[in-house]
């Protein structure tokens, strides 16, 4: 049976996109569009060229493709975080591959050569995207999310903020309330990321959650304005991104 290269490319692009999105979905990670598209494209391109590769190239692809794709589609806080995503990606790849092989055996045809595989994968991807949107909407309704305006060095930034009654953090020296900002939000503020961050850190605050304890660096904030109420505060810089909001407000601020 002759197989069109376009069909193979589309099928692998759809399957790789589904696998990458499934990992991010299960790990509740933010989908970074450029990384997501690049990882899926790399996987599809390598799969198309796999048939004409020498044996050495095929062995290298089998060993390196999953680690490289995992490295591309997300940012990680450490090696352990990366390994968890890699293990999940590999497990889902084997599970999906086994399913496709089983169905191909039952119908007596290799699904990789038919567009139905790509269309089914795209359909499953659309369902996952829709499910994630529904979950996000329900979570937002269950939690109190509001707009917060944070002014730093005279520059005002507006972001979605979680009104968390459990956040009682205060700066032990000044007594000012402490908000917690995501890694993404910190990346928008000059001096809160990269080499300049260390020079702007004014202290640390201990954060205790059900998952453990962490020491977060503190940086100064001119003002935080929520629902027309303005106050001075400090910001604790998290190394994680939050789902559905960028800031966690202290409980005296709303």
C-alpha cells in the first residue's frame, strides 16, 4: 500500500500534539503555544524522516526524541520536575501506540497510513481543550478571582488575582502584607527575573502549604489596588505558574 507523505505528517502531528497536550493537562501545566507547536512539529518531522534513516539514526531517534520533545514543550523547576513529565510522556506514548496497533490488527489495516488516525487524534485533542476550558470556568466560579493592579517602579500591571483567605503572610520587619506572584508575572517586571533579580531581593518569607515548606524571595511593590482599595505591600516570587490567575492576595487586601 502506498502512503502519502502528507498523511503521515498530519497523522504524526496530530498524535504528537495530543500526547504533549495530554501531559500538560494531566500535570495542570500552562500550555505555552510556541513550545507546544514546536514540540509537535519536531516530533512529526522526525517521524516522517524515520523511514529513510539509517539504523544508527533510528536508534538515536528512539533514545532521544522523547527527552528532547519533553524538554521543548514545558519549562521545569528542576530535574525531578522534568523526569516526571518525561515518564508521563513516554507512558502515554506507549499506551497510545499499543491502542493504535491493537485497532490496526482488529480492522486488518495499518491506521498509520490513513487520515482517520490524524482526524481521531485531532478530535481527542479538541475534547481535551474543551474539558480544560470547562474545568477552568468552574474553578473560577468556585474561587473568588478579581483583577488586581500592581505598581512597581511607577509601572502599573493588571492581572487576575486569587482572593485567598489562607494567605496570612506579612513581612516580619515592616508588617506589610505579602502577595505571591507567579513565575510568569515576575517575568513581566523588570528586575524581578534574570540576573537583576538578586539585586532587588529585600528578604525572604517562609511559605507553608500541605505539600511542604518553601522560602520565597521578597521584592518591593509600590502599591497593590484591589476593588478600589490601595495599599503598600511586598511580593513573594514563586518559581511556579498558577492555573487561572497570576497573583495570590493576602487576606487583608479584599
